[in-house]
């Protein structure tokens, strides 16, 4: 029996929900499914340290939440940033449906191009004001971008022992190489 | 949030025999997802094992991309391009429509919509060298990926020419590799004739790619 061609349709969050829990990260970008492996040690160590630093620095009314948490930017774009900074009112939702204040991505070999490329463009298009990228391999490097006229502009950068200091969306400072200290 | 599914509920090949294409990702779910260690990176070798569920499976630096089946305008443009390029190319080149594996390294395998390759680079049915030209036909869902991720990847692989076709305009954008990055060298839309010289002389009229179809 000849089958008609499969229906062409952009993928949605329902498609994501039907995927197996196989330890990989499943995200949707403009209706394309992106599957990345579960992250390794350096990523997780740096992620935990970032979370602790942001959580300690945050003011009242703001929550810092770690992955996995679905950020629904459109019916066809559902991403899982490593850390999100949100209004307390939204922090206990099953998934975020409004752009948070800030997102953070810790790079890994399979996400490096994506986090700096299409995913970054998607965050900018969603109007997320602040975006940090952290490279967890020694000497550890951190970038802060701020949204200006719909695009991210590099705002802070530090590597190794250099201080990484921001005052938006709230004051915070850290030393990149300390994120990998065990 | 992904919900764990019972092992016998993959819904893959059974649905196909019932006349329904399986859901997204079923090909991956029913083969590779649990055959590999939990959370492990999917490799170029693993892609071969993924059951055909009607979607395009590609790998980009270890990140797997699953793209929905394209719609009519996309396929009509693909057909027109393959025909035009085949008529224009010389005996030393071959024009290949998707799906054809362009394996860049162990962690990157893409299936461009159209490839032009040197005939001598096809060895036992596989591509062994760098294509002369890669064409991607944009669908609403692939814009960010084609314009950004794939562009950077093809440039890094040293593919001399990259064309982007937008069936909704319709338009063709010609990019050529200069040093490490693509530079836009020509662009045309609608009835405007695009005269191209690489990888061989060919004229493209974007409107004609739709073959009379309303995009």
C-alpha cells in the first residue's frame, strides 16, 4: 500500500512530550528537534557553582532556577537553558511561557556552536535582556551579553582569574576559574 | 518535560502499517534512544540505525537535528534545481538530491537539499571529498538553522559555494567562500535572472523554481 507523504508540520511541545526520557536534552528550535547528549563533569560542576553564585547574589522577588526547565518561546521553540533568572511569580510554573530576565548556558562540545549561534538568536528574538555563556574547560571563560535593539551585544568578558562583574539584572561577581574549583 | 514511556509503547512501525506516519522522533525513540548508553552522544554511525519515520535526521557537532518532512513548495524547488543543475553541469560533476549523507567528520553529518560533487569524489556510493556546492531550501522551520548553524558548518568544511533558496518569495541567495566565511555574491528574486559561474555556468530564475505552484 502506498503511503501519502508524511504531513509537513512544524513540531510542537506535544512532540517533545512524546519523546522518551533517555537522558538527552530535547529542545525545539523553530519546529526542529535538537537532541544533545547529557552533559559531562566539567559542565555540571561549573553549572552548580554558577547556580550557587547567582542564588546568593539575587535580590528579593527574583528566583534562580536550574535546568531542566522548559522555556516556551513560541509554539515551535522550546528551549532548556542551563540557568534562568525569573520573577518569583513564575518560578514554580511547570514551564516558563514568558521570557525570563536572564538565561545562562554552559557550553559543551555538542552545544558550543548552537549556544553561540541559533540558540543565541532565538533568545534575542524572544527579548531576553541578559545572556551569559560560560566555557567550562580550564581556564574557564565567561561572557555576558545584553540585548540592544533586538540583538545581543557583548557587555562583559573574563577568563581564568579575571573578575567577572555585572550590575544588571542585579549585582553579581565571580571569578571564572573558581567555578571549576572542587 | 519529557514523560517516560513504557517499553512497548513506541508506536513506531505499527502506526506506519496502519497507514499513518509515526510521530516525530519515533525513529530515534525506537532505535537509538535506549540502544545507546543513557544520555550518550549520538554518533554518525548511530544515524544509520535510526528507523525511517519520515523526518530528516542530521548531526551537527554531536547535536542531532530532526527536521519535519518538507512541504510541496520545498520539494518542487528541489526538483527544479536538480533538473537545472544536472543539465548545466559537466561530465565531471554529479548533482545529488536529498537524502544523501554529507559526512563532515565523526560528529557531523548533514543532508543538504541538493549537492553538486565531483564525480571522482563518489567512492562506492559515498562522498569522499568536499562538495562543490550545497543548496538548502528554506522552510519556516529551518531558517535559523540554515542561515546560521549550517552556514558556519559548511564554511568550516570548506564548501566553496552555498545557495539559500526561499520558496516563499521566491529568491535565491548565492554565497561564496572567502577565507573562512561565506560572502553573499549574488541574490535574485521573482523573475530576475541569476547568472552564476560557480561551480559551472548556470542561469536560475527563482520564479521558475516553483514550476507554477503557489508557494
